C-alpha cells in the first residue's frame, strides 16, 4: 500500500509556481459524490452516497468531515441472508497539488460506522428453528481509510478509496424475558470505492 501511495504522490499534477498566491482550492466547499463499493468478504457490490464538507486549513492541507450512506446485501454463506446498510461518519486529512485545470490529492482518516441489518424472512425462520437465534445485530465500529483522487476545473472529482472495517455480528438467543445468550463473530470488510462528485464553493460574504 505504501508503494501505491508513493507512486500516487509522484504522479500528481505539479503545484503552481507560487502556491500561496495561486491557491487552487476554495477555502470552504460542499462536496457531493456518488459511486459504488466493490464486493468484499461480507457484502455484494453496493451503491454509495456521500456529503462532505471541505475546509482549507493551510496550503496544501484540507480537513474533510463527511457523512456517507452505503447499501448492500450479504453475499457470504457464513452470515444470514439480508440487507446490510451503513451510515459512516468520517474525517480525512487531504494533501493536494495542482492547478485550476487539474488537481490531484491523497488523504487518510478515520471512520465510524453504524450498521443496519435486515435479514430475509427465510433467514430469520432458519435462525430461530435451527439455532434458536431471535436477533442478529451488527455492532458499530471504527476503522481507517485511504483516498486518492483527481479534480477537474475545481468542480468535478473522481475518487478511489479503500476503507478497512472490522464489524462484529452479534447473535442472541432468548430463553426468558430477561435471560438470553449472545454469540459474536468479528468479520473483516475492506471496501474499495469509486465515486464521481461535484463541489460547490461556500462563501460567507
């Protein structure tokens, strides 16, 4: 991964001759994007929608908090069939180089995901009949991410990102109103994401 990041840095467009006076980014921007997450060890190919707020803190670094929505389906027999959606809150530090015409950037950050699992009726019936499982939950988790991207005319973006998460599946069997047993299984989800986006500059005055 380090060799990929180093190659990406070397391939970025050259920064302006005077990067302080010829800064290529707005001080604040709203970045909307949509794309797809590749299949991983848990879910199938899944759409992705995100809303990002970008703030130029000091050339050439940008802080980018975001909220993202993911929609997928379980694709591994190890887990019950069903829909697995997620809302992810993330913060990235972005390093950029380029001009008004073309800008390249790389970044890294942390992500916090909340999952929503909805098993199919067939999977629910099978869990109850065969294992006595009455509830399946996917616990919230923290992960990290790497991002590389290009921007054209300061407005259009093309991004490639990798997010590493290790959510825990929780299976509960209830014996009485206040008695139950719980079994947990930690999984690995390495999402590779491609997105297209558009940036809206934000100006206070």
